C-alpha cells in the first residue's frame, strides 16, 4: 500500500516519515522548501497553491493513503484552499485521506473541554482556515478522518522547545503565558496514532492530544527541567489584555478517540519527566485500530 505524507519535511511530517520507514515501509512524501533527511523515502516538491502540480504528484505516486500534515499557518491559499484541492483530488481518485487539523478551530469560551462532537468557533485567521478545510474534507470525502491535535512536543525540535531554550539563554525576547492553556502531545505518540487511524477505515472527527492541560509557561518549565535549564530564567506574562487573538484555554478531550487506539497518548508531565530525548525516536510503533 503506497502512503503519501503531505508536508513530510515538517516537524510532524518528519516523525511520520521516520515511523513508516522504521516499520519497513517505503513512504512517499512532499516538501515545499527542501526535502527532509533520511533514506528510504521518495520526495516530491509540492505547492498546494498550484493545482496542476498536486494532480501530477498524485498521478505519479498513486497513493492508497494520504496524510495531510502540511502547515500553511494563516495562509488561506495553503491551509484552506490547498486542503480543499487535496480533498477534491482524493475523492476523485478514491484515496484514503487523513487530514490533520488543530485546536485553533475552538475559541476556548464557555467550555471546560472540547470533545469530537463540539462545533468549531475559531477566533483567528488560522483557526478559520483550518475550520474551512475540515468542512471541505468532511463534505467531499465522507470516509476521511479529520484529526485535531494540540501543541506537539518532542526531541527538542518543536517550536515551543526551541523557544524555551532561546528564552532561557536570553537570545530571544518575549515571555511564556501563564493563562494560555493547551493539551500538549508527544510528536511520536501523535504520529503513531495517525498511522493507526490511516491504516484503518475509521472515518469522522478524532482528537489526538495529551491528557494534561498546561499553560505555555508550565510546559516551558517542564521542558527546562528535562533539559537541565533553570526554569527561573523563563519570563512569564498573561496573554489576556494583550490584544493577541485566539482562544486562551482550549483543552481537547481525546478520551473517546483514545479508547479506540492501541497507541497511548501520554501527558506532558509523563513524557517530560526527565526521560532521555531519544524516547521519541525509539518508541515502539503500534498499527492496530481497536
């Protein structure tokens, strides 16, 4: 079965590629700026804003499964319109589609936690683009899986981990917010769960986030302790009142999805408890939908 990872050179995409290759498969992957590292992977340049190129890649690869792990941020032409083009092309070719979405589709207003039944109410252009993409995927590909996730952490390579190191070293200005709450997930757990879903026939909306709800500052302190940094060097602030858009307290409830998975989604307090960073690259991969 041919598997294609859209956005394979990104943080999540890199782990998806690694896990597939380590399981003895030969994944195909796309990149926008430059291909990722590692052998056993066929790379294809792709810009989701170019419909003809998307058609060419799909025709050449002829995948049975596509995981869309690309991150276009708030760029509507990539995050929304690009995902619509991919969903259309997947539907026309009968391709199994797994679309990675975000907790940014929620406002964080009026709910303790968001489960898979909650309707999106985004506050930011990025959240709106992700919501539009979700809607298109579910409409055009009824058999697709839409997977919402939260802050992905792991191995020192994530944006948040790099920020913590820069703040602790004093090489970057800024602060970690004490009132901006998410449910971080380990990138290896997230990738393993995505593969598990992709290789099943599960359809609908799924949440893949860790069970621990932490502020960005609390998360930064855990990262600092794991990496031997002084947590006291991390500046803190409150985001409320800054005028920055987006939900403050957005907690994904992943319990319904977790009950169907063999992959266990660890909480940040567990996977940042001082274990060697190598745990993310050595973690066993389970491919079973229960």
